[in-house]
C-alpha cells in the first residue's frame, strides 16, 4: 500500500460527520465566488491581467470561473471531492500569493482571509475526502 492509499484510507476512517457540513459550506462558498466572477468578469480580468505572467488572461478567467462553479458544486455534493480540490488549489494559491497579498495583511482585507480559510479547508478535504454524506460514499456502497 503506497502513501497515497494510506492517506486516503486514514481520511476515510477518520472523518467526523460535522466535516460534511463544512465540505458543503466550502462548496457553496466556491459556487458563490464563481457566480460573482461571472457577473463581474471585468474585475477578474483586472486581477488576472495585472499579473504579467504572459498567460492568456481570457483563458485563465474562464478556467477560474468554471472551476469555481463546477468544482464548488461537486465538492458540495461530495462527488470526486479530492479531484475537484486539486483543480481548486492552483487558483487559491495564485489568489493568495499573487493577488490578495499585494493588498496587505490588514484585518480589513477580507479577500485575503477568505482565501486563507478556503485554502486550509481545501487542504483538509484533500486529505480526509468527501465523507459519509456524499455522492462518493453512496456510489461506493451501491457499486454492486
């Protein structure tokens, strides 16, 4: 059994029920953030365009919005949770270190604190998985 299987097995066996409510809340936050990005794409384009990494800002804007919408929904229902978390991690790391940190570590910078909170939750669900009240668990139990 390699390290990845051991972490997955540990996460599946040590998953309290209250973390399912936390996973659903995380998914809803991501969906709402995706909706806010879609409703104000000019804001997201300004954020991404200010990075000067030579990336295609339009493609990046669409990836961020789509990943937050679909990834957030799938995290909320507990379907492919670890995979969806992996799609979210680069977005949150980029938001934290390249966008939000430029505005400083003030208590008034709510976007920074939201990014830190969401990043911590994503890392938590990368380890512990989706839990008992999820689509993943339902499919695993009814696979026959």
